[in-house]
């Protein structure tokens, strides 16, 4: 049974045949280069635990590939509605990181936030939010480029939230 094009989740298991082969090639190359980074950071003292390094790396890669596939399968119209939510959450997390001054492992890590034992950098989510916001802006005004490039639209609709996150 074929999924409807307007469905929220359109799972296509023939991704390599229907997807953009250049993007999938870049993803595979980035995974291989990240494996080289894992190998190069493993010191001689960690040879006894090198398997745990690779197990952690494999777990992270599997989670990342699953998230990549999930975003590929989701209906792109869903992202338009999530944009403002992601922007507001990113700004809140950035303010929280700025105000909290987290300490991780005895080191000052003011750009990190810890939630339920998981540490992350809100700036990574802010980058995703800015990309989503810019894509939403371009999609919103794509049919009227003259209106899109007016100073009012550029300053208020595009650069205001981007500069606020910055």
C-alpha cells in the first residue's frame, strides 16, 4: 500500500533509489571522516577501551542516521509550523546557558546546558532554528521577490529573530 503524499509520515524504504544520491554520498563520506576522527583521538592509554569508543561511536551514528531518516520521511509542511517553536526554545536555551554558567567535569562550560543528565550546546539547536527560519522566510515570500527584499521585511521578518538568537 502506497502512502498518501499529504500524510504526516511517508516511509519510503527505497531511499537510495528515490533520494538525492549526492546527499547520501556526502552523508556516507562525513560518517567515514568522523570515524577517522574517532580513531585519531583514541590514545595509546585507551587501547584497552577502544572497543567502548567504537561502540559509543556506532550508537551515536545509528541514532544520527535514524534522526536523518525520520526528518527525511516527515512531511515537509510540518517544519513550517514547528519553526517558531524551535526558535523560541532555542532562544530560551541560549539565555539559560548564558545565565547558568554550567560546570562539567570540574571545568567551566558556560555554553553547555545539562538537562536530565544530558549535556548539549544550545548553539547547535540555534543554528538549526536559524536555517529553518530562513527557509520559512524564503518559502513565505518566494512568489513575491520584490516584497521579500524590502527593508521592512528583511529587518523585521528575517534579521530580527536571527539577531536575537545571535
